[in-house]
C-alpha cells in the first residue's frame, strides 16, 4: 500500500470511519498473524494476539504520529503483545519449523522451504532456531524471513542497524555451530 493511501485511510479512521480501518486490517492481517505465529507458535494464540493488536491500534490511532508506516507501528504492537504473552505463560510451544517460521499464507503445497531432506533435518533446524535468544531470532525473522533491510529491522526492533547486524551475525554463528553436521 502506498503511503498516501495509508495516510488517507488513517485520516478517515481518526474521523470514525470503521470501513477505512477495515481496509487497513485487510491489508496487514496476514502479515500481523504471521509475526504473532512465529513468536508464540500456536495458531489460536496468534489469532487472538493479532486481533488484540488491531484493537489496540484502533484505540490508540490518535497517538499514531505517522513518523513510520502503519505496518511498522502495528508490528511493534503485536510483537510486544506476543512477547508479554510468552513471558506470562512461560511455556515453550513445540511446533514444526514449517508452521512456526514460514508465513502460512506463502506456503505452497509440496514445497520444501528448507535445504536438506526430511523431517529430521527440519526438526534439528527448528531446535537450533528455538535455542536462540529472542532478540537474535527476531532479527533473523525480520531480515531473513520478512526480507526487511537492516535499517527497517532496526526501526522495528528499536535499536541501531549495527545491533541488528551483530544479532544476525551471532545468530548465524550459533546456527552454524549447532547445525555443523548438516552443513
């Protein structure tokens, strides 16, 4: 969505136009859900947290300054909700790498998003990714899985580009060590 269109929708939302907000939700709902799912790993929780993120965004729209895109803003909201949810529940949810780290809307039947063969390889990759610190996993998610630049990822994570670069470097280093038998 172009920023002019987005700004117009936000203006209309602030005037109470629910249809305009519905357009924003339709534009970003799959991306917001995918972020939530990768963090919490449970479809029902991801759905609930995605909806809560949009509710909070709507209620706080008057506070949105427009210094970033709406997606950047809603990404921060859903990420914080999901991280708080994980802290509150203090449980690790087991799921396959395919389900947790690949956007469910982008998968095609029969495709294999990972190098290597079989469920064992995917399980080891998932295990290695699951062992990373949240900040490392989030940096990888933003840059590798969502295709954002280091600058965009830094803006979303609330840190510097250098920090994002370092986190990705360290994450890849740890993954290389843990997956040496598969490389």
